[in-house]
């Protein structure tokens, strides 16, 4: 699934793992591992097989991750 380049997503936009993977450049297996380890936001389960993240949740996580990387240098 490809994310359109020029479309603005609201913070309430729901993203499935494929879109979350593309947005963060992390593999799906890495996202699942980091969720289990508490390093990545937990998704909302819409059903047994459908898990989603809110765009705002991922934006906040990425901002925090980049700020933390800046503190380590």
C-alpha cells in the first residue's frame, strides 16, 4: 500500500500496519516486536485481525524518537 505524497492526513486518520510501516520506514515485524517491547505505540484493535494507529499517535512517537536521537549525539 503506497501513501500518497501530497495528501495531508489529520491526526485522527487511522492507519493499518502497512501504512504505519511505510510512514515510519520500519518493517511490520519490527513494529510488532517494538509494540511487544513497549518501544512503539500500541495499536487500537478494531477486530481480532484489524489493528490501527492514529496518525497523531505516530507523529508524536516519531517526534519523540527524533528528539531522543538528538540528545544522544
